[in-house]
C-alpha cells in the first residue's frame, strides 16, 4: 500500500498540491475530517473553489482516502514528514530547528491524526536516516540566507517576539497565525521595524 500511496504523491505536481493544504487553514478544514469521521465523497463546496490548485489539493487527499482508507492518508502524512525533514536538512537547518519547524508546518495535522506520537518517538532515527543521504546543500543555504536578507531589507523586521520567543520573520508569522486560529491571545514585540513605502 505504501508504494501505491507514494505513486500518487510523487506524480507530477502532486507534491506541491498536497503541501498547498498545509499552508492554508481554509483547506485544512476539509482535510482534518478524514482523520476523525467516516468521510467518503469530497464536500460539494470544493467544486466552488475559485482556485483550480485548491480543488486539486483537496481531491488528492480524498483520492488517497477513498482508495486506501485511514491507513492510506496516514502514509501520506508520514511521506510529507520525511520530505520536509529532508528538505530542511538540505537548507542547512539543525536537528532541533527542523523539529520546531516541522511542528509549526504541520503540527495541527499531526495532532489530529495522532501521528505526532510515532513521529516524536522516532524523530531521532528519522533524522539520522535523512542525514545519511548526504550533507546540506551550500547552494540552498546561500539562497535561504539571501532570501532572509531580502525580507529584512523590504520589511525591516529582523526578529519577532511572540510570547517571549525569538523567531525569524517567516517562522514568527506562522507561529502567530497558528495561535490565532486556535483562538488564543498572543502578545508580540518586534525587534526592528521601519516604514516601507511602495516605490512609485
């Protein structure tokens, strides 16, 4: 079964389509019920999505669910976990940084699916397996540093302090959005901020 699920995820553009749901709280609302209810057809609202990629994203999850059930979508989640750890390793992040980012990226999905239990339990082994494939990519690290500098130059934010944590801009924004979605109050400070004016 795992190889069949992998084929669906690895087919053209499917990786990006599936990951699209993880970046959207709106789309996740259609995916999470697969782990809690006996859902068969995709909700009719999906057909009304204005973005074709959004429709593809939801339908891909339901395709896996309809063919392989709960076990199939659990395999899909673990596939994404492995891919994410590998990509962040290539970007030059440390073992601890990847673990934090993994939870920020797909913590809600791991929690609802209860897959956070095996992922956290075997995280060290998974990480060892990933880094055995090769070292971080200097080219990717350079690109990441350049993008970070560009963000700081454009928006003037060096670090965000949500709830006393010191986080870079993109990570901090994701952290804040996640807690707002959970209905929690959050207090934020910015280390550096300047007015950015759109060039005319």
